[in-house]
C-alpha cells in the first residue's frame, strides 16, 4: 500500500507542482502524506523482508544488505537528483525549475518498488528452513545442501534429531 500511495502522491506533486504552489498548504499536506506512506511502506519493508524471506542463518546478513542498499540509494539520490532539480536555473540561483520532473522520476521509482514487492515469495505458513530444503522429510529437502549435516531420526542413535558436528 505504501508504494502505491507514494506513486500516486508523487504523480500529483510532479504534474501539478505549479498549481500546488499557488494553494496555501496543499504541497505541505501532500508532503506529510508522503512521509507517512514512506514509513508505512518502504521503510517498514526494509526490516520485514529480510526477516520473512531468508533462513535464520542468513537473516542478519540480509538485514545488513537491505539497510546498506537503502543508504546507497539515498547517496545516489542526493548526488544525482540534487543537481538535476536545478537544471535550467541561472548560475548562483536557488531556483529549482526541474523539481516537478524530479518528483515524476521518483513516482516512477515508487512504481518500480511496487512491482518489486510482488517478487517477494509468500511463505504460506512454512518455516524458512522448510522452504530452503533444510528439513529432512519435507518436499523440498535436498540432502546435498548444507543441511546434509542433519540426520533423520532413523539414522541417529538417540533419535533426538539434533545436528551432527
């Protein structure tokens, strides 16, 4: 829902920017709504996706990669879009004649983010280890994977299903 609303809000801000400047508070209201949906959508996704989609042993690494990707994206946005918004302005001016186009580009990125969320797999009440094929006796079990260190209950002396080191 966050990416959808951000796409809509940025399209409105981008294409109606000049009209929004003429109405007191209109641009501010859309900005406040955009901040809410940033936190409701992409910001929360940064923390939810790695915990939901990666098996336990990779979870902390994926949290780090997800957070680092967000930081790199913020740096790229500042480096690329900072100068782009002042394109066409007189030298030394603080005008932002391209700001509406920058918001339109951001709307496109939010639309891409919306489509990217559909690539996240649904776990369907299975554990992440089951989905990764690490649990003996499940349909996805792959004895050649890292989980080969686990023995089935019939192969163990104690029958406890613990990891063999």
